[in-house]
C-alpha cells in the first residue's frame, strides 16, 4: 500500500472514495458536521437515512456527491473523547472496511487533526492503516487479495508548512511501519525455516539496505573465544550453530558529544525448554521466543533509515533451546563471559543465560546506555497481562526516557522493581549464581536481578520483558488477531530518535 499527498484536488474523476470523520454532538443524538465542506453537508442531508446517523463510534455512513464520488463518513463519537491511539485504531478499522472493495481512497486529513497536532495525527493515520495492512501469507498457496493499493492524504488548503509535514509524516511513518512489519515477519516465520544460521543471514542481508551500518556475525568458535559459557550451554543441544549478530550504525556527524546506545535482543528461534522440557501446550508458539531480537533489530533498522543522531550498536543473541545427547543437563555449572559461575537449575530459564553473556559483551563496548528486549518470563503475563510490557532498570533517568517514549508510541509499559531479596534469591550455594529463583513468585523481576550481574553497574541499563506484548494483541485492531504484534519497535524507535 502506497501513500501520497495531494492538495485540494477539485477536479475529481467522480470515482473516488473520500474518507471523512463524523463526530457526535455532545449529549445529543445528532452528528456534528459543521467542519465538513458545504457540498458534503448538502449531499448528506439530501439523503433521508442520514437522520439516523449520529456519528457514534463504530458506525459509518456512505453517501454520493454530485460528481459521483463517494463519501465515507466514519463515526468517531464525541471529538473530545478521541485520542491518538483511538485514531490509530479507527484508521485500522477503516482499512479493514475498505480493503476489499476499493483500490484507492482519499483521506481528508485536516478534518482528522486532534489537539492541533498535525504530526501526531498523521502518525496515527499512517500507522493505523499500514500496520493493519500487514499479512503473513508467505506459506499460503492461495494468498488473499487486497484491492486497496493507494491512499491519498489530502489537504483542503494550500499550506506549505502542512504540505511539508504531511510528506515528512508519510516518509517517516512508512519506514517505522515497514520495520514493525519486518519484525513481525521474522517472528512469524516457523523454526524449521528460521533457524539460527538462516536468521543471522537474513538480518545480515537486510542490514545492507540500511544507512551507514556495519555487520559482524560471530559463530561458535568466536563465542568460545569470547568465553560465552552461558550462551554456549544453551546451544549445546542444538542442531544449528549459535550466532551473535553485531550491528553498528554510525550517524552522519560524529562529535565527542555523540551518544552511543546499545540494544540487545533475545533470539531463541525455538524454546523447547531443553531437558527441563516444556509441556506441549506451553511449547506451542515458542517460535516467537526470538521476538526480543527482532524487536531491537526493527528499531535499529528504522533509526538507521531515519538517520538517527546517535551511534547505535545492536546485538542479537541467536540459538534455539533444544534437546539431544549433548544438551546441557539441569544441575550443570557453567562459567559466564564475565567469569561468574552459574548453576543451571532449569534449562528452560535459558534466555537469561544468552542475554547475560551478550550484556557483558555490550558493557565492554562502553555505551552510554544498554536496553535489552526479551520474551523472558511467563510471569510477566501474570503480573502485567499480555497488554503491558515489563520494564526493569538500574537507572531512574533511563526509565523516565523509555517510559516517555512508550507513551509517545501509545504502547503500555510499566516498571517492576529489582530489590535486594530478589538479588539474594538468585545466588547459589555451590556457584556464584543460579538461573532460577527459589519460587516462581516475582519471576520477572528475579530474571532481571539475574541479568543485572552481567551489566557494568556504571552503565545505565534497562530490560524490557516483552513475553506478553510480543505475541497476539487481539485487542488492537492494527495488530493481527493472531501472530506477532511488532509491539515496542515504535517505542524503541522513538527512544533512539529522541536522544
Ligand atoms: N521463553 C520463555 C518465557 C515465556 C513463557 C514467554 C511463556 C512467553 C510465554 C522462557 O525461556 C522461560 O521458559 N521462562 C521460564 C523461566 C522459569 C523456568 C524460571 C518461565 O517463565 O516459566
Ligand atoms: Mn525457556
Ligand atoms: Zn525462552
């Protein structure tokens, strides 16, 4: 689907579908349409049935103009109760309504502006449509047809500033949404196709299309050289080699003040649990256990294409967690990259083992901040539901920045604490650490308390547990009802671009 912009194109062919908002008048069962051009209001009121359309949410009303164009009035309820997220959702619903029957649609943007903020309104419009248009049909022999190919964002009045902002919004939000959709594609790909070696190759190939990005892929021998004993212990039972994808983006201008942000992602192409095998019901969908890595890659991708001013390192720790005769047995003690010894009580707590070594590698690069994303614990679903991303950190300043980036993206995120008793609970009596707490209570924070051991305490670090939000977000019309959501790519992109 392509977006373009036009200004007050009066000479319409008479075949257009024109989309406008309709609001409800406060406390009345009538539509408030004084914003509409006179021509629209006249055509609307000529139709008797228009009397029963009051602009309430979820309702739409179609009517023709004199020249034959069709107006689709989208009921959005009272204007005061709308916000940028509901606008995003309504646009996704519009897409679903028109995708099969129209090849082109015009959206009257000025009518949709909320809070006088054209940029944020446009972001919601483009994102709602483009994210809703996503389909994962690579493996279907018969693909569904989408008629809708072109969206024209139309301004009523010639206004150079608004024209510039509209073009910019189309450009930027298309890149962000393509990156969200790229992330979704990676997560949805099944594990027999997207194994560690193939995943690393795919990312390496895609990274060549980005701006000023260098890529290095470390294999088993290099991980051994790096002494990544935890990471390697997870890979021990796998038929595929582990991969650490190391991407670096350098901004156009680098000065002494240029910040350096490191992103780290959990890339478990499949999590069987290992010898601590998951029951079959819980194992289903564990192809999505690499969502953390594709989320950070999605944000890295967008930030590079949008020429972020900060230097960005992106590190993807990729393997599966499988079982064979060489797989790591529970009770094993392994040595982490930073020298700490870890008793592996449960081979299903594998994400923290991979991340720990990669976080230690990231710390050595001395970035100004490290953010990791991981589908780390089932417990985050218990504490925060599948709608909220868990955030844990060693630095309040970083927390504030990430939370405000999440708010800007309208993505839910909530901080969970790392407290002393949790740190204590992760200590073993026969090794420095153990990979699982004494009880399942507080599991999300305890996993973070474990990770903290591998981060240089001088570096601000934040951990995002996306085990809930990475998967199906069926309450969001701009996410597929089933499958990867691509959540948090937008939050992290905002964070990188706002530095
Ligand atoms: N990948 C899982 C976390 C997960 C579970 C994500 C359910 C989404 C849905 C992770 O590797 C895992 O298995 N964690 C264990 C940790 C436990 C053994 C300490 C968990 O959450 O049960
Ligand atoms: Mn696991
Ligand atoms: Zn896992």
